[in-house]
């Protein structure tokens, strides 16, 4: 089967969407399918069979003429025809790429899937986003008049997502927690075109659980883009500052892996506040190097204002690294059990509760070991092979002939 992906960038280390798409392509290729991509930018060494590029500005992702979309579609139509595409998957929630995908699918008489990596509607997340942006008159107005702002924002985003829903044959979302809002806001057909396929674990399954748990050290880990508005790394640092001050003889270290525009700000903040147990490692490159951090860490921190799925949570769990996360996005409840046996969900932005949970787990090695083992077993529902089977089932339901 020949699968065409539409996306923006194909740098697998750039972020969650890029990383998940890279995993999918490698999985599909491993099972004998050929994968092609239409993108704007990206590296040349990829698992794709062939690459076609289109050029557009960021503004055009949402505001564009049908003539502009047709022109880009015509540019790559020969590429799609030549490679005998069987299905088109758009990985971005942008009307421009969805329109191009629909044009190609119509011309080739194949199915078009829109793959949505974000929660479609989340009023609380938008409010947290506004509060996290730099102080300005614009922020003050949005925050002060939030009910009106939300009404206008919701109307605008509804228009975009309804177009995506109408254009595609199937809309894939990441969490059952997203389904209700997506069905209510987008669909006039009861959401019949919506299907749930969670993100897969990047790493191969741990074969020797006992050995992995023996490798654990008194280390806490953060992995993510160093970008404040969504990731709220400053919140994690404030939590850690409280713990360091309460425990002058602290025998724990905090490792922060990732790069981004606010990394320098965080490093300056740590120096200014005299934190002695925080280590910035930047972008580590290969998955093998990243896995070393997960293997050594006992606890994992996520303080994001919002997430689409929270890939790093299941990555941490897959190595028995117990995650602690604010209840700021619906998918967290798909990952961490309500009884908190494989991680801890902290009430939204309750920093005192977060500190207490951290201190409790730091002081209880046997509980960490038990939770870590349960995390390894529970996250297997997000295995790569399980993810692949769900996609194949979707293709079969769409009537796409599978040849492996």
C-alpha cells in the first residue's frame, strides 16, 4: 500500500507531531508499505520513499484562497499520481493542508484522513495559555474580557475544524477524552467520522523489568521543549526550588532535557535562585541517549498548561519512571490510572499538592518501585504494534485494500 502524508516539517526531533509521524512511517515501512510525504521543510535523510515540497507562509495555513490551494495541489498532483497513492493522511489541523489533501484524494479517488494531534476545544487551556503569555495590553484585554474573547475564538476555531471534519473521510483524534467536545462542536452526523487512535510509545518494550528498576537513581527528569507558554517549565522550577529549600541536604538531582527559545531564561533563573541540584542537558539527539535519562530517573515531572497527548508521559512510564502531572489536559486520564498506581495526577496548577506528592514519593523507595513496575506494564496499551494494528483496522474499515 502507498501512503501519502501531508505535514509541515519532517524533523523527527522537532516536536510531538514530527516524532509521532516519523514513528508511524517507520512502522508502516517495516510492514511493507511505501510512505511518501508532501511537506514545507525537513531533513533529507528520512524513512520516506520520496518527498515533494510546497511553499507557503504561516499566515496561509488558515487564510487562503481556493485558487492558492489549487495551485499548490496542482504542483504536487503529478507526484501523487506517479506514486499511485492509496490513502492520504494530513497530520496538521490546518485548513490549507486539509484542502490540498482533499484535492489530491478527489483526483485519485482515494480516502482522506485528517489526523488531529490537539484537543479540539478546551476553554480552560485557552485561559491558561493567555495567562502564560508575556504581559502586555493585548493579554490584559483578553484576560479581562475572557468570556467575550472565548466566544469569538470558539467561533473562529469552530469554522476551521468543521471544515476539516467536512473535508475528510475520517478524523482521527488521540483520546476518548476529546471525543465528546469534537462530536458536539464539529459533527452534524453524531461524530460518525471520528475515530480514536492514541500515540504510540517511541521506545521498544523493556524486556527485563527488574533490571531496569535496579538501575534507578535519585533523579527527577523533565523532557520537553523549553518553551514557557505551553510547557510551563518555570512552574516545575518553582516546585523544585521549594523542595530544595525545605531539604538542605537533598540527595536528589533534577535533569532537564530539551531545547527551545526559553532555555536561557530558565538557566539564568536557576543561577539567580541558587539551585544546586538542577542540570540542563539541552537537545540530546538520538533516542538511545534519551533512553539513558529515562533509565536513570525515578520520577518524571510535567507541569504543562496544556498538551495534545503528553508523549513523554508514556515514554517515562515505559522505563518505570513514575510521572507526576497537572490535570491540565484530557488525555492524561488515558495514561495515568484514577487510582494513581502508575503515576500521579495533580489538581490543575495546585503547586502545594505537587510539592507534597514529590516529597512523598522521594521519601518512599518501595512505593516508587511498585509504581514504576505498574507504569511499565500499563503503558503497553500504547505499544507500537498495537498502534499499527489500529491503523490497519481503520484502513480496512475504509475499504482500502491492504497488501503487505
